[in-house]
C-alpha cells in the first residue's frame, strides 16, 4: 500500500499530539491506584504551556541519534546517547545506566540485576520507531528492540515491540482488532503482555463494564505501580507482582481504554486514565495510537487547544554536548524532522524518491510478522537474504547475549550462567558465528584475551570451520575459571574478556568484548 505524503504527515503529527495530550492528561494521577472519573485535563489554566513528560522527552533524544546515524543505529550508539543526554536515574533508567557505566553493553545492560526490566519505561518509547518506519512493522520492531534492550528485557521489551508494530501498522490499517493481532504476532504468545492484551479483549467480548474489566486485569495480571508511591497503598486488596513488573498490567489497562472508548479519542483516553496506575504511560501511548489512526486533522480541538502544539521537556541534559539540530519545541517541528528522516530508515523497496522532490512510502505487503511464515525475509534493497530484516532474531537468544555485526560474519556471545564468576567455579560463555557474505567455506581463527589468572578451556587460541549457510553456524563453548583468591592473589572485581575472530586467508576480523565480575 502506498502512503500519500500529505496523509503520512497528518498521521505523524496526530501521533505526537496524541502522545502529548495523553501524557499531560494522565500525569496528575500517575502512580495512583483506584477508579477515577476523568472528563478533561485536570491541570487548570495551562494556557498553551503544557507540563513536560518523560514519555515524550526520551524520544526527542532518539530523534537526534536517528538524524545522525540513520540505519546505522545500534544499541551501543543509543546507549551512549542515553548516558550523555538522559538525566533520570530512577528504576530501570538508573539500572540501565549503572550497568552501562559498569561496562555491560546492551542487551546485558537491560537485564543484569535489573529488578525493573519488566517495567513501563520502554513501551512508552515506541512511537519514534513507528513514525520512522510507517507501514513497515518489521523494521519498526527491529529498531524498537535496539532501543528497549538498553534498560529492559523480557516483558518490558515485549511491550515496546508490541506497541511499535501496532503503531507502524496503524499508518495503513485502521481496524482495531486487526492492529492488535498484528502487534501480538511480534511477541511470544505466552508472554504476560500478550496475556494482558487477550484478557482485555475477553472482558470486552463478555460485556463487562470497563470498571469490571479493570478489576479482572488487576487480579489476573497484577502490578505494583499504583501503590509504590501512594500513601493509600493497596486499598483494594489486589494481588501484587514483584516491584517493577508493570508493563503487562499497564498495557492491559491501555487496551481497556481503547476497547471501551468506542473509537472516541477523548473517551478512550479518559477511561485509560480512569483505571489508574501508570496513567501518563497508558494514556500517552493510546493517544499516539489513536492519533496515527485518525490523523491530526480529526483530533478534537478541545484536546489540542490547551497544549497549543507546545513541547516542554524535563529529562534531557542539554549542556553536556550539542544535540544535532537541537530539541524540538513544538509538535510541528518534531513532525517536520521525522518526515525528513524517514528516507534514511526505509529500504529502497519501501521508499521512492520523486524527481520533483519529496518521496512516497510503501508498506510491507503483509503487516503481520513475516518471520512467523518463513525462515528468511528478503534482504536489504532486495539483494539476497538477510537476518537483519528479520524482526524476530531476539527470540533466538536470551537477553544475556551480546550481538556484534561484521560485514563477513555475525557474532553472538551468550552468557548462559550470567556475568558473575565465583572463584573456584567455571563460567561458560557460548560463542556463535554465522557467515553473512560470500558463498565459500572458510576457516576462522579465535583468540581469547583475558588476564593470566583466568584459565580458558579449551584454550586461548583455536580454529573452527565457518560454513556458508546460517543453518550450520559455528559454535564454541568457552569455560573460564579463576582459582582461590586466598591462595593466588586473584583480584575481586571486574575483568574484561576480549574474543577476536578472524578469517584465514583474509584481512577481515572483529573483536567482541564482555565484562565479568569476580566474586
């Protein structure tokens, strides 16, 4: 399907105005548990100057990174922007920062010792990838994954993938139920996010009121967000999840707002906020979805007028370094810049530059996850085949896997036993190498660089065949051990292990690094 440039622009602007409206509407009740009667903004006399909201703030930093790097964006690049320009240190944001400053790269940074890896902080960042990849959820999910693993994993991450796919598809598909099924096709069927979404649908089909649906959601997919900062506590006696397990519950509440809102923008957002919990997240994400579907021109003036196109920020560090082109101060500027960046993200079969200027966008033929139907997806620019365009590669490896792409091979370094090496024990790392170019069988050489006090089994240098098909990757397990520090002067603390992979008879090589902690 082709996206007309005028329609595309209107939907992008609708997305961000919807995001801004929902975030502002939900902010006063964020962290509150209960059923609330919300009819309009709770803030009085905004006069076109809305309060800031981190749900939108964070994505303005991603915009700067997207404008500079385009398709070359990696989790490592986004991580550097996160450390440099994102100011909050709370919960998952702080744990992701702490892990990265401790030397753990994404996706390890989002998972290791992260109590909040299933929280709401990354599904609220999905809109930027949907807008940069309109009508192409495969691609939107790819970048959403690279974003989410900085400070989340598992259900926290699945929440962002679900929203990014749904929002990207909403540029060319408006049916609510179809969009939800598209989003679900990109996440594991048994994950809690999927369970919460299906529960909301079930409640709606059974004719429950939205208040009754909320009660079932709180009972069957519990969360803790509404009681963590509340002086009232858990007054309704709902079961609670471990702290930080809030993405499934809140995505379920967002779905309740969408289902019971009967396609009415204001009613949908008010119901979402009326369910309580992480209200700026639920209403902000729902506002963005409805804004894409309806377009900016159809958003009610009563909701647009108080924010008056204005974006205020709170969570961005603007003094450390220059953010390319600065931070947008209006939804119009944000929309303009995203529209300019889109051609840098879409492959040539998705975007055609027009001789008279501008471009037109084509959606992927099947909006559902293409990886479910085939092992490989047509590659970049229609040349060959590439796993790069397969949005589901994250399901093949745990969140304890570092990925490194090279033009000749792809490296995966798994940490099946974690990153903590106890003296006297062995810690296994699993290295998988896939060929990515040239149809020839090769030999690869592997060298491990680690401190002398570490023993590496089967050795610090070895050679393995590298086959020319992904069905037969080369895999080697490396067992690391350290002796007793009381007998050998082995230091406790952090240690770096570097693994160099080179090809016999070729000049190409790459190094993948991990940091371990000796206890």
